[in-house]
C-alpha cells in the first residue's frame, strides 16, 4: 500500500543538494554534501528494497521516475558546468533548482493537513514525521545564518513553518481522533476487583 513517489523525489532532491555543495558550485559546503549524500544513499536503499518486492507495474513506474530524474540531473549538471563560469553563477542556478525542490518536498504534507482539518483526525499524519520535518527545517534554517546562504534559508524556513503547523494541528485534533479504525490497539478495560 506504500507509494514510492515521495522517496524517489527526495532522492533527486538530495542529489541536487549534493551537486550544490560541490566545491566548483558552492565552496565550503561540506555539511550540505555529507548530510544530503547520506540522505541520497538512504533513499536509494529504500527505493531498491521497494523495487525488489513491488509488482511489475510499480517497478516500471519507479524505473520511469528514476530515468526522468537522471535526465533532469544530467541537464542541470551539463548546463551548470558548460555554460556557467564561476561559483556565484553556478550557485545561483543550482540553488534556485534546489530551493524549488525543497519547497515542494516540505509542502507535500499540505494535502494531509487539509484531510486532518476536514476529518478532525490526525491518524493519517504521523507525529514523528511532522516532528522530524519541524526539527530538520529549524536546524537547516539556523545553519543558513552561519554564512547567510539564502538558498538554504528560504526552503528550510518554510519547512520549519510547515512542520510547526503540522504539530499545532496534531495537538488540536489528537483528542478528536478515532484510533480504532487505524489498527492501533484499543484501550483494554481492566476488570475491577470486586473486593476493592
């Protein structure tokens, strides 16, 4: 029942950020390269496991996505290294592409948030994912101020805001959520001791 789409898109997002952090694009970005490099490996492991166990239709979809992503990444790399000279111009192009992808990644839970508000239920919005999005956005937002990198600042500021909204929705609608349909164990009533 799981969809690989967000993970395949996140893999491309990580790959673009790794390219952004290369010394010939944006010097002194070791943390950006290492964190997103690790993220890329994790996403590719997930996609590989999904690919192994999925039926052929989903495998075909993953292959098409991956080929399209490789083409997009190849075009970005080709344009950047062929037509742009100097790290300022390269950082700007790759940074803008990375910002657009990061904003798309962070705002993807908006459809889930709409569902939470309409159903007054948070069972389709995992708490730890919302918390991780909020923490990730806050940390990268703070990191962007160290060297004032606007390409890291903008999407992660929006990511922190999106995560905060998700956590507020979780707090507001947690008590009105019916967990019985979700497969969570319902509360077991303990029989009262008649002698007490």
